[in-house]
C-alpha cells in the first residue's frame, strides 16, 4: 500500500461550543460501492460538527472545509483559500484570495471571509484558537482581506489554519448562533447527511478549486469502542479505522497497521480550582506517586515513550530547550495524605474513546492508593462528561491531548489549557507566573527565542503540579491494503484529501 504525508489542516482536543443544523436521516449509499471510502472515526460529534467545537477536526480530517491557510508537513503555514499574504507593520496582515466557490454555489469573496471570521470571534465561548488574540477583519476589495490584531501576533498565518477558523458560506450562520458546515464549505468533499452521532454521508464536490477528488464520496461511521473499530477493519466493513487500540495492533495484518509519531501526550490533570488538589502538597504527592513509565509496555504495548514533559519526541526541538523544573511544593507523605483526605474521595475521571485510558486509570488508581488516597473512577464516553470536566467536577483526569493542535504552535495549546482565562483550562489553574511566561512566549517573534520561552513556560506549568505528564503516544491507524493516499498526520488534523482512493 502507498501512503502519503501531506499538508496538515487542523483534533482530540476538545471544547464545548455552538451546535449546527443538519438534515436528519441515515446514509442511503452502499458502503464502499463505486469507490466510496468507508471511514470509522473514534469520537462521535459533540456539537453536530460545529466548527467552533472539537468536532471541527472532522471537517479537516475529511477535507470538508478550509481556512485561509493550511499547515505543511513541517508545521509551516502554506496557502489554502488565501493564495498569498504579507505583513504590513506589527499588527496588520493582508491576504489575497484565490478563485474558489462554496459547496452551495456561491463565490468565495473577501466579504465572505470577513463574515466567517466575525462569527468565530463572536462565538460564546470563543474557539480555543482565538483565546489569546483579538482579530478584526476588513474587506479591501473582492479578493483582498486585511486582518488586524490588537497586539503583534507573529503566528497569525498558523492560527488561520485552525479548522475552527474554516471559511464557510453565509448560509452556514443561523440567526440563533448555530453554525452548519452542510453544503457550506469549500473542500473537495461535501457533507450531504448527518445521522446524529453515528453516521455521515459525504459526496465529492466537483467544483473544488484544486481539482476533483479521486474518491466519489465518504461514508463515515462513528465507533467509540476501539476494539469494534479494529474488528470493522478486519472484517472488511470499513476501509480506514483511526486510533487502533495498541492491544489490537498485533491482531491486524501488518500491511494494514500504520504507526505514526504523534504530538499527543497523555497526562494526569489535577483540578487546582476546587476539591482535594487545591492543596499543593497533595498535588505533589500525586505527582510523586504516579509513574508513567509503568504504562509504556503494560498499557500501550510499547507504542509510547515515557513522558519527558508536555512535549515529546514528535516535537524534536523541545528536548534541547527543556528547562529544569524547580520550586515545586513538598509532597505530603502517605500518612499526611490519609489525614488530609480523611472521609474524602479522589474522583478520577477518564473516557472510553481512547481504549488505553481506562486501563491507564486503573494503574494510576493503584499508584495513588499506595500514596494514601482513596480513589473512585468515573469512566464514560467523552461527550457525556465534557461539560463536567470543564465545570471542575472531578479531582483528576487521565487525559490524552494533542499539543500542537490548533495552530501547530505550542503557545496556543499552553494558553488554552493553562492560563487563567484559558478556554480549555480543565486544571482550573490560575497562576500569575504561568500567565506571564505564556504571554512572553506569545509575544516573541523569532522562532528559536519563541521556542526557548515556550519551554520556560512548560517549566512554570510543571512547577505547579497541575499536570503530570505520563507518556508520549504513538498513533496507530488502520488502513485496508486496497486504499492509497491516506494522510498519516502526527498532528491528527488530516486523514483524507483529493488523492485518497480505493485502488
């Protein structure tokens, strides 16, 4: 089988936002017939494929919608709906649009871009990618858009590659605030039907600006259970199955099993905002108790590396710039933990969409109990618990996070997950030193200096023990041997494009 690694276009990363509007019903297409691709995805839609939710990743994985820019395999911004751009001073950028049309037949114009970006900026809550920037868009003429930020944003072209900033036609934006990508994107595949959280039908959009897709369409099934996804691939019921559980890897034919270095880090997130872990000594005790290296072979079957920090081997520049973590709180002893937590239970959460996490949670429970904690697990499908996570209703979360998701730039991840105003701050962290370090990284324009400041921010975050990195994952994608052109993307933002097809 031949696979290709192409430009990356904006995954599990996870924010609750606005819902879209879709036609009801199931797919009428014969799965796999006429060269159609059958795809099994892991995480069912939480917000009806709204681009302002974590569902946005589906829009990029299946090439439904596009932004002004995309990311190439090196994580550098490349042209997408904008054919070129330039920076005019510190806070203003000018983008020249290519000739393209939306799937509803309307033309891509500067005003359409302004409309799309204005809706993203006004969304409640804001998309993660806009959590640390204020963006103003203006149409200069039909094909020219000027974007202005309140302060210099050196990674704006990277930011615009986020699927949350996909440009949809005016039809997508309803008066009640809902957003629908059905027939309103610009990509080579058009969503024609969504059946709740189980299935979707996509057809080839023949008006795509970069040529017709080689596959006539895509039939999507959401299968939350990883073993069921693997079985679907083995049984010939699907052509592509994402996120194969490591326990299933050896049960697949070698030709269908594809390992991908991943920017995904699995961590134990501790709730610093309420509950047991407002106590820094208890957080330190939890950090010393857990041992991520014990998970590498026992849980991940060797398809992971012990965590070195928030950023692993798939972020190659991080290792040489890592900063020593100092000033951590003294860990409470097991006796002190039992005294401090007497009559209180540590609520440990994780989700089933990634098959390894519940098993990892069981190992961590045993480690934490040896340290004096009384632990109770809550394990559910992710969409059933997301709102509770963001509301701080758990003490700890075993969490798998793509660290270069929204922009391909690590600052965006740090800002959304660890700043006081971060829109995905599950840890509830409010720390002035962390905020200052992340702001310093965000303001740095030179690449090497920016990376150095990112790693200083990492050290400040780890000092708080709000997050305990466990392992750096290797992704496993299942691809039938009669499929070619699947994108093996370390950032998990791309999967199918115009060249993906049945042989």
